[in-house]
């Protein structure tokens, strides 16, 4: 695997974060205009309306509703961005781990942070016997390394140190900030799709006696669902691509920190045997873990199916580590 320096990776992730912050609102604006266009196209399909008139009607509606769309997206983003720590802890069942309860973990984290000149992150624990871990946070005051009880109890010191180094690499590389931004924006499209789907169900089954009105409502809702699905599809592909690459880089960062790549390889073998944290039900949160609970790419996967894997195949990650 080609070596990439820490400053280079930080710069790349900072650029990607900025790119996401620009591209996602652009995607929202573009899909809003597409929705307005399709809506007017259906409304005037039986009338003689020129393309110029259609675009004029579309633009007028677009200008009218755009401030509401942007305002709603901005409010949703700010809430999700600043409340992400509480949301993630709630979704995983993570609790703060005190030094007096496990000085072994604190010593490992502290020694690694001192060796890298890092500020020590918070440490959380998930009381689950499965083996997994993740890093989260958007800045030094919220950066957190979370470990399951199983991974603490079942890994040897060198293996646990390698896993912690992997998560610290995510923090150093600004992976966690980049991923949280992408999760927030994908969540916007997911929310739109869910609202449209529920509205379509309600309109179809609770107002069936109003055929004409119901038909028009269903058309509008189906358009909204189409637009949301397009945005959600492309946003999800981008998020998954970011997630897969970052795992290889964090593995390399762990090997660099600990000078013991085989320790992480051994840890990954043990983790892959039982990574399923029972409390984790949300797909967006699950991808934060060192091994996706219940869903990772298989070495046999290729083509379109591989695009939707959040993590690279565990066998490939181990193979790369054994080549260091």
C-alpha cells in the first residue's frame, strides 16, 4: 500500500469536507429545481406550452420555495452536526469509561497520544461482549474513542493497543469529521425519502374516496420520492467510497504508531469473528466501527454490489498489514 503522510491525509480530508459542504447543498438545489420542472411538466402536458414558458413557470416556483428548502436543510444540518455526539452515544449505548474502572485502557490510550503529541480523547465503553470499536467527534473537545467490553476483555495488550491506534488515526486524519458531515447530508435525503413515502401511503389509503384530489397528490408525492431517491443514491455512494478508503489508511496509521502491524492483523481476525454490537440498529452509525456490525464487503463481491459496502474486505485488510 502506498504510504501517505499524515499531513497529506489531513489536507485531503479537509478538502473533501469542504467539497462535501459545497456539493451537497448544490445537489439539494438541483433536485429542487428538477422537482419543480417535473411537477409543471405533468401539470401542462395536455396544454400547448412552449419550452420557454415551462422553464419560466418552473423558475418562478423554484425561486419561491428555495428559501424554505435551504432553511429546512440548514436547520436540520446544524442540529445533527452539533448534536452528533449525543445521537451516536444513544444509538450505540456508549457510556463514559472512568480511569479508576479500567486503568489498562487509559494507559494504552495515554501512551499512544503522548507518542504522537495528541490531546487525549474521551473514552467510552459499550457493555457488549462482542468485539468492536469506533472513533467519533468533530473537534478536540468532542473526540472520543469507544470500545466494547468484549474487545477490552478478549484482546491482548498489543492487539488492543493496535485497535486504539487505528481509532486515533481516524481522529488524526480528520476522518471522523469528514464522515459525520457525509452522514448528516445523507440523512437529509433519507429523511426526505421517508417523509415522501409515508405521505404517499397516507394519501393512497386514507383519502381513496377523493379520487381526483388523491391522484394529483400521489403524483406530487411520487415526484418527491423520485427526487429524494436520486439524491440519496448519489450521496450514499460518495459516503461509502469515503468509508472504504479511510479504513486502509487508519490501518496503516496504526502500524506506523505501534510499529506492530501484525498485532492489528491478529485483532482484526478476532473482531471479524464477532463484531455485532446488539444495540446498534442504525446503518449510518454502524459504519463508524472498525468492523461494520454485520455488513462488510466480501472479497468475492465486485461491480455494483461492492459499491454499497462501507468497509473493505477484512481479508484484504489483514493481507495488507501482513505485508508491512
